[in-house]
């Protein structure tokens, strides 16, 4: 049975037709409308495009934000003017198949659990290192959503008391220290300090700013300033994972997002920080770490699979 998954991002809306084994039959990307009022139109248009060419049973839509327990309403979205938005009802009024709504990090984590790096475990945590830090928790084979539907927001754990301000309205959240944006901030700080930051300073002088991909290229080239910036960010993530282990006890941490493209250059310092932060280390089982396998397609693959799960009543 084919399903449609659609992942609403800040700049792109990615969608695809997905089969029962997580294989992509067709996919499409369009620019995210600047006018938020046109977002539903874009989702409907994409769904109708796919339905014109395939026999579609359900549509799943992934979006950044807090989704209610019924997977119907967007309670709060940080980058879209949605507050208690009845998105499921709006879309189902225009699409002739059942629709389910899911948090984007949950959707990506579910895809990795079902079809990617986590397919051989029952308990998994996924952390996505992008502009912020997204989280998804799989416990005993089920997606953990919490009592109000908005559990698993691991990027908003208070990591540092009275720390950097976060877009969620709090201070010191993990995503301010372990994200792609944090990597850029650390790279700029090292460039300002001179010494090992010479190459970073030269890059900034040439380009006017230091981008995340540019830092990654310098890491792969072995530049000591870029490697140090990555170590700082990876250390923050690893320390947080030690705490997540104490609470959730996953078998596996899956790391996704743009920074994850650095592979073992990232995972090495993450593991060191995790092990030194783990309660009872040396006397207890520890989790494995892996890089996400499905890349930018994970969000719509997971949304599609969750839509079928909701349609069939199996639960996730």
C-alpha cells in the first residue's frame, strides 16, 4: 500500500510516495511559501500531484513544532505562525484520504527506526543536529510522545543554567550548544582568538561569515581550529547523551542532521564525552552510536509510515 509523506521545512517542502518497506517510489521538492497562509495549499497541491499518478491510502505531514496527542493540531510552531492550528482538519477537507500530522524530528526518528540505522533495535534515541537539535525517542518499539503529545523535545533540555537564550523562550537549552548554529558560533569564537583559528579567520575575511558547510570542509581537511570547534559541540552532545542514557536507557543513539555528515569525526568526541558523563560507567551496558542513514528523506519517509500506522489503527 502506498502512502504520501510530506516534510515542511523552513525553505523547502519535501514529499514522496513511499511503499510498505520504506522505499521511495517518487519524490518532489518545492520552495516553502513565504506566506504561511499558502502552506496548506502547497501541501494539498503536492498530495494531489502524487494521487494523480499513484493509488494513495494516506498522507502524513511532518512539521517542526508541538503536535497534540491526537496528531491533529499544531499547538505551537517556532518558525510558522501556527498556534492551535487544526491542520489535520484543514487538509482532510481538501484531500480524499486520511491525514495525520507529526513532529518532524519524530517522523525522521521513526524512519530511522523502521528502515534505517535503528532497524535492528527496540530502544533508540535520535538527535538531529541542524539549526537546532531535534529529538525522537523509541521505547520498546513505540514512538514516545508523552501525555500531551509533545514529548521527546530533547534539544530543549536545560543544558546550562542561565545559559544562552533559546528560541523556545528559555535559556541554556541543549540546542544552543550542540547544533549546527552552535558549531558556527564556536568557529567564530576560535577565529576571534587567533592561534589555531587562523584559517577560520581567513575564511571569514574572504566570505564575510563562517558557514556550517565551510567549517565541515575544514574539519575534513584537519584544520585544528575547525576540529576544536567540532570537539566543543560534540562534547556538549555527548554529555547530554550520558543524561539521556540514565533516563531512557536506549540501545542506540542515532545522530542526524547536517553536522552528522562528518561521521566519525563527530562521533569520536561524542562517545568520549558520553562515556565520561554516564552514571555507573564501567559497571553497566552502554549504548552504541551511529550516523543516520536516510538523510534528508527521513522526514517524509517517517511521516508516510506513521500515516499508514494511524490509518490501520496499529499505533506507533
